[in-house]
C-alpha cells in the first residue's frame, strides 16, 4: 500500500534539481518541467491510492547495517564510483549517437519512425521523437538528455515537439533500472510502469489541447 504509493511518487518526482537542469539545457524550462513532474506525481498517487485499499498502516522499515569507515577509504570509494559513472555515461552516449547516425546513414530511421507512429500518436508525441523517447525511457534522463541536447542543436525538431517530448520523458523515464529497485522489495511492477506511462500521455495531450486553444485565441485577436 504505502510503499507502492511512495514508489510511484519517487519514480516520477526524483532527482528533480539535476534532471531539471539537464532538461533545461536540452529544450524546456527547468521550473516548468519540475512543477509538471511534482503535480503529475501527486495526481498519479491520488489515482493509484484508489486501488490500494487502506494505506494508513505504518511502514516497517528495513534494518540498515552500518559501519564506520575511514574518511580516506570513503573518498576512494566515491572517486572510483564517480569514474565508473562517468565512463558509463560516456559509453552509453557514444553508443546511442553511433546507433542514431547509423540508422540515418542507412536510411532506416524513416522506416522506424513510421513503425512507431501509432505508439507516438497515443503518447501525443511526434514520430520524429521516437528514438529520443526510447533512449530516455530505457536509459533515463542522465543519458537521454545529452542526446536530446545534440538533436536540439541540429534543429531537426520544433520547439513544440521538444517540449512535448520533455513533458513525456520527465514523467516517464528510466523504465528498466528504477522500477527494478522497487520490484526487488516485492512491489507489483504494474503499478510501477503503467500509471506513470498513462499520466505522461495525459499530460502531453492536455498541453497539446492548451496550445491549440491558445493558438485559436491568438488567431482571433490578430484578426481584430
């Protein structure tokens, strides 16, 4: 009950500062996407809670075993972990860039775009954002953001397409690694995957409707 709700909220609204900066650099205002993620997390939790029954029981925490360690040992571990993370980020980004360039060079990107069109339409996204969406959903914003930033510099995507993409992946990203952490605690994968995917689609469609209506209003004003 409560653990599932905490997990659902955390999967949508976690690491907000770092990921907000990453998304800001690649096409959307950091404050905007942060607020969207927090509101989406709250609404998703409220929805999921309707299926959880009584969630008023207390949570029994897991005992954590700690031990003192010298500061030098801790710094060494931190430095090693940081180097491994940097190498991992560099390797994944390079791999993604090579794959994207190869698909374009071989002429397969258009085929994949057309193949993914039904899913992208359901999510409210442009088919041209398919590869970037998959990248963020599988690898997360830490890796996907760099690739999206590179695509944004090329100018292949419109500002509207980028904004919709960021709305979607801000709410729904890293669908492999993050849910696995909570599934290891025995939580149901359905509640970790489906609600935030649906919420991401709903948010994008709402923003598309708002943009459409605002465009109509501006058009009517300009004719006066």
